[in-house]
C-alpha cells in the first residue's frame, strides 16, 4: 500500500524542484501518494497565509514532509518558516551529507562528511531585544537536553554507518558556558563510544582546515548557526549547493529538503539543479524504508552526473532543469 507524504512547493526555484522530484519519484514507481501544497511568500501574497491550515494538517497526519525551499525576508518581515517548522515539530537533528562526486570537478576528490546540526535552539530561537536605539541583545539558548540528543545521534549514526570519527565544532574558548557545556556533553557522551574516535575543533580553525584538507573530517556535530554556515562552506568543496540534501528528523516527524534556499536569482529561468532536492527525496525514501526505490533513483542520478551530457549550469553544463530531469528519467 502506498505511503502518504506531504509536499510543500515553496518559493523561488521551489516549485520547479518539487515538479522535478515528483516526476522522478513517479517514474521510479515510488510507492507514495502525495498531498501537495503551495506555501511561503507567494502563498501569503495570494491567500494571506504563509502555510495554509490544510498544509499543517496534512503534515500532522502524514508526519513526513518533502519541502522545497521557502524565501525568508532579510532584516524585517516574518520569521523563517523553516525555523518555525523545525521548532514546531521538534525536528531536532538536521543531517546533511556532503560527498564528492567523481563526475563533478573540484579541487577535492574525497570529501565524505556528514554534518549533524542542532536544529531547535542556539541563536535561531530569534530572541532579540531592543535595549535602546543603538543596542540590541540576541539571546543564544543552549540546553543539555537538545545538546545531548544531537550529539548522541551523531555517534549512533557513526556506529550504524561504520564511520570512524566524530568531531565537535564549537567556540568554547570564547563562549565558555554555552559552547563550553556543549563540548563538555560531547566529551561525556564520547566516553560511551570507545569504538569511535572523538575530537573537537574551534570553528574558525575548522573553516581553515575544511578548505585546506577536508578529507580529515568524517561526522561533524555542532550547534545551529555553526551548522548552517559550515554546511554551505562544505557544499562549495564538492561543487555547490545544488548537490547537498538534508533531513530534519524528530521523534515523531521528519522533513526533507535541500540545504540551499529559494535561489530567487535563477527562479523561473530553468537553471535550477534539482540534484540536492532529489537526493533529499531519496533520504525520505530511505527513512520510509523504501531502500530499493531510493537506490534506483540514486543510481540514475549518478549515471547522469557521470555521463556529464545533461548537467545544469552550476555544474558547468548547459542543460535546463527539465533536460536534466528527462535524462534521469531516461536512466530510470
Ligand atoms: P540560496 O541557497 O537560495 O542561493 C545561493 C546561491 O546558490 C545563488 O546564487 C543560487 O542561484 C545558487 N543555488 C542555490 N540552489 C541552487 C540550485 N539548486 N541550483 C543551482 N544554483 C543554486 O541562498 P540565498 O540567495 O542566500 O537565499 C535565498 C532565499 O532562500 C532567502 O530568502 C533565504 O532566507 C532562503 N533560504 C531558505 C532555505 C530553506 O528553505 N531551507 C535555506 C536557505 C535560504
């Protein structure tokens, strides 16, 4: 019997990506039924709701969401819907695999990192207080509960997937209490995983090490803001944001999305690379234990990337989004 999932089409390149992934999922005969919703800035302009009640209700029923990117206004405006969804449904583990593809030429060939980003607290709680005209305080929340569960998940993932090392990324030299506690919890938990190497690095040094020698890293675990920044940096090591998928996992709900945003600069121009979003759909299929279907799609995408005849412009190709999708479907 088909599993029902919710799909949010998002803003900018979101609808193009949703369309691409749905075509590929259907071509691969994924055993899924889709409840599809427009959400985000566009929906708010059209109908006055960023996320319609029916879309929330669908996710609360299906508990699995494939979400295309959503635009968030810079400076003022509404709070990020991504941050809202992660908080509302306690999607605490943001897991972002970053892996070199032999088909995409970059200075590095052996990047294989999985980032575990704490997804519910840190500076992203959005507690900003105007003290006076020239002073604003932003509060960073760090709790033992949220730190423990993301760090433990990183070690469990390492064990399950035969990984050898977990690195904690922090700024505990300056933020001695908040990051200090995160690091202390990391060291406590690491003691229970003697089979896995554990080390830690200050975030500034981490950035330099990543662009000099990324293959030294395996699993990386960090707080919310650091995870946001480090994942975009890592995407640059393997050929860009078009290649990094993610899952946002909680105890009851799961949401799958590309790491990148709504890319308004290329929206509607048929230039979007759907790979990251299609791989996010594969992560969703794996979460649903549809391994065979996920594997089939992954192989088809790998073949298209390896042949190099239908690459999108971000990968130095000339194919449109639709041509790329056709090529993947032909491989399927
Ligand atoms: P972005 O990730 O949308 O784009 C950064 C650069 O990467 C742009 O040059 C864009 O064209 C390119 N790019 C991104 N995805 C691509 C793809 N699939 N194929 C080819 N090129 C791609 O970041 P930006 O421009 O800073 O943010 C735009 C909007 O997206 C903002 O409103 C931001 O808040 C939102 N955003 C949403 C996210 C989400 O829904 N999870 C995550 C990150 C940003």
